[in-house]
């Protein structure tokens, strides 16, 4: 499951690496269960671009999806706070280097996760700079 054809792509860690992945960046706070470091082929692990433990826990308490919009708003605010800024800048640096960057995640439902919010945030920050 790959998505995106621009400088930032998204793939699940359970999918085999592809030649076009470029720099593979794990964007989950926890290491994926049952996946060896060799199999994951991760170049960079940026835990600090992920939602805080508090936000992640709050979001997962209600699996109905009713909290999604509030989660997106709160996560965007976190991405702008000092605790996340350095990791976001590091990720943007990888994107600016010119090669593709593939965000790797273990989440089952990527579309309802933090990953699309992160990709959108990166796009907005790149436009501002």
C-alpha cells in the first residue's frame, strides 16, 4: 500500500521495501510488533513527529471516529509546539534534500491515523518557507 508520488510517500511497515522508497522514516512512537529492524529497512525513526501519548490514548478511547476532527486539530497544534518542531524540521530537511521520503507506519487504517495529518502539515510548512 503505497500512496503519494511526490517527495513524500506513505507505506505500511508490513509492505516490503521498494527501490523508489528513498529515505524510509518510521513515524510511529512504538516499534512495530513482530518486525525486525532488517525487515523494516528504516533509515530514520522520528518518534517526536507522532502524537503525544496523551493525545494518542484519548483518540483511541473512542473507535467510532467521532473524535477524528478534534484529533486532527489537536495534533496539528502539537506539530507546531516546541516538543515536535525539531523532529518536523529534520523530516523537512530530508524532503528538501531532493530524494523521495517514505513515511513508514504500522497503523492498520492509515487514512484515519496521524500520518495524513503529518503529510498535510509538511506540505503547509514547505509552502511557508
